[in-house]
């Protein structure tokens, strides 16, 4: 007799696919609602969402940064005794790039909202506060870049937007969350890129893409359900 099909596994797989499809529809609906709240035309929404997600994998090199690296210690054994000999650090090169989906597009959207909605001083306050706090909590992590906890920027941006611009909270939250994260995490920490060692580090890339992309969207959703 052949092996009987594992109906439990098949059932779990089907339920998992249904849940994934439901979650995708829910998130897409939430993103659609958020983009409409900040004033993005419905016709441009899907193109913008696709461009940001697809652009998250595109980094445009802009500069090469040189670092002396970290000093290490070599252990040797001579005539039965062990010695620690410091080894001179080797110079490493890090390519600084800018991420299309995590920096260029969100910055363009923010500039569009600043001009369209005339939220200059309100957005300036929000960006300044988010920048300072994000800069204080940002940490360089090898292989990722400058990393920020993803939930902090949207909460900050939403709270500030409700305080300074209750009637224009959605666009202010988006601008504050995106620009504040980019400036506070990446731009003000460029001098720490050398700590990451060789390789590539991108503005708005892996370490901060979720903070930039989600902070604007989540902030808008938070202020919309108040």
C-alpha cells in the first residue's frame, strides 16, 4: 500500500495560504487608505507603492568612504610562553549609496506634500523632533547599516502631527516620519559608516527602509483612527 496523504499538512498549508492572502488584502487596503489620506491620487497610488517596494533593492553609489578598521590581537607561542601581539588595523573601503525606494521616492513624496498642503512649519517641527530622537537611538550594525527600531518613528510622527497640525495630521505625519528617520538615522550618522567595515551602506537601505517606509504609512494610519 502507498503512503496515505497527510491531510493535516495539506489543511495547514491551505489555511496558511488563505491567511497570507487575507493579510495581503488587509495590508493593501491599509496602504491604499493611508496614501489617500495623505493626498496621493488613487491613480498614482499603486505605481508609487510598487516603485517604493521595487526600488528598495536598488542602491545608487554616491561616495567611497575609507576606514582604518579595528585593531586586533594575534596570539603566538614561543618557547612555551604565550604572547599577545597587536596587529595594525587594515584600511577598508565602504561604498556609500542612496536607496531608491527607501530614500529618493519618499523624499520626493514629502516635497510634494510640503508644497501641495503648505505644511512648512508644522512639518519642520515634526522632522526636527523625530530627527533628534531617532539619532539618539540609531546604532550601526555590521551587514545592515544604521539600524532604528521600526515602531518608534511612526509613533513619534503621529503624536507630533496630532499636536501641531490636528487638521493636517496625515501629511505632517508622513513627512515627519520619513524625513525625520532618514536624517536622524542615516544622514547624521554618515561619520559612523566606517564602523560597519567594508562593503556597502545605503541611505534609506536595509537598516532604515522599514523605519522610513513604514513610519510614514503607519503614522498616517495612527492619526486616521484617532
